[in-house]
C-alpha cells in the first residue's frame, strides 16, 4: 500500500512539472497507439484511465497515469495539468464520456487543443458543440479508406476536415525518366515529390522526374482518373 501511495505521489508531482504536454484519456486499443506515437514524436504526455489495474500496469512500464472515473474528469484533468497542457485526446468508447472530457478540459484551459473520437456519427455535431477542435468518426474514416482502396491503389490519405471531405492524397510512382513536372501539373494540385531520402516541394515546369520518384497529389475521383491516364500516356511514350 505504501508503494502504491508513493507511486501516486510521484506521478502527481511529475504532472505538476509538465508543460505543453498531451493528456490522453482512455487507454484501450486506440489510446495505446496514440501513446506509442507520442513517444516517437518525443512529446511529453500523461494518461487518464478509468481502470485501476490499467493504471497500475502503465505505471509499472514507467508511463505516467492517473486513475479517475469519467464523472471526476474535471479533477483528474486538473491533476494532469490541463491548465498547462497543449492538447487533450479523448478515446473513450462512450461519446458522452468524451464530450465531458472535452468540456472539462476547455473549462480549465480555453487554449487547449481538444481532439476526440466519435463512435456514433449522429453525435458528431454534439462533439463539436462540446468544444472539440477535432472530432474524428473512426468508423467513417476507416470505412472510407477501405472502400476507396477497392478502386484505387494510389490513395494514401483522407482528410478529417469537412472542407476537403471529397478530396484525398494520392501517391503515384514514376516508372519512366524524362517526364517533366509541367507535363503533369494542371490536372490537380501536386503537393510534393519524394526522391529516395529527398522531399522536393518547389518544382519548375522543366523539373525532370526520375524513375522511382513518387508524386503526391491532392485529388478527387475525376482528377484521379485523369492523372492516372496522363501518367500512363507519358510513361508509354518514353
């Protein structure tokens, strides 16, 4: 019992020293992967979980974690340093729990960036009204990606914002040298070109593409077909 109390005190002391950190609420499947990616990005974080055994397991791994039922979200967020945090990510299975977490975080810190998953798409508007800066319907995003993948091997990314909902990021491999950037532009916005370890953003019309380059473009359904056909035509002419 003394050991558990000591770990609890050390966790809270560490949280008091945190600044510009990320608070992850919930540590099931999604929360785990968010934490793993925050580690890779070298971003400081703390987890708030509802399950005490989960909190114990996290602390045993050296991951700062606080136990709290969602009904006590405000106090838990205060302990996790929400006033000084840069972002909150809420990943609970219950959308009401996520909205309560967002509301509580915004009450403690108006500037905190709040991201939440939405399990029921009908509650998307409610999530936004609760103050969420980003609300992601996982089922819609995954469903869209899987559906698009059945008709296109080029799509590599979808947008979460409603403003660009009909557009996607596509990756096209260059299989023949001698194609110029100017031959491809005009169909859709070209974002960048990847050449081995190099990322190229600023291209003139005469910029020569090499075999093995990858072109990343912002496309919709029609421009995807047009870009694919143009690239096929240019490659076969070489």
